[in-house]
């Protein structure tokens, strides 16, 4: 494996420590600059399995608005964001919708559901 050399700004708390991760063995990386254990865990996850919450909108039919705000109910692998967006962009939802309603179940086999983040009445 190639040598890893990354600087990561920790977003776990407002302190925003700059954490340096380096090494060529993913099992034994050197992590410096973090003020606490949470920052080390965050930096390691960013290197080995970065994940994000997908927050976007889908096409809404017969609703008060034309777009429905949605998000994943858990974080998904960062590499899955764009493939998931392709599915979301092809999705149309029929109003009414309740907040928390599952719009797409287990998107791309990630284990995450796309859920509505607000209710929308039918017009
Ligand atoms: S390393 Fe710890 S103190 Fe620093 S930003 Fe992350 S959580 Fe906050």
C-alpha cells in the first residue's frame, strides 16, 4: 500500500484540531495533533471508511412545493454519494408525505433509508 500522508481537520467539536495521519500500514498509522481520543477515532475513520449523511431533495408531485427535502437516516460510504444521487434524481414522490416517511429503502444496499425531513400536504 502507498504511504498515507494526510492532514484532517477534526469536526467532532468546535476546537477544530489539525490531525496528521501518516504511515503505510493501515493497521498501525501514526496519528498526531488530536487533543483527544474522539479526534483520533474520527481521523482514523476518515482514512479507512469515510462516511457522510446525504442531504438533498426529490421531485414531489401534487405537493405544496415541487421538491421534498430528504436525507439518509444513517451515514453512507462517501464513495456511494454520487451513485445514490443518481437514484434520488430519478425518484418522484406523490404527496401527501409525512416527516420520517421512507422514500427509498436501503438505497444501493448501503443499509440506509432515504427519509422525508418534512411533511407535505397534497394540493
Ligand atoms: S481532536 Fe478532540 S478536541 Fe480536537 S477538535 Fe477533535 S474532538 Fe475536539
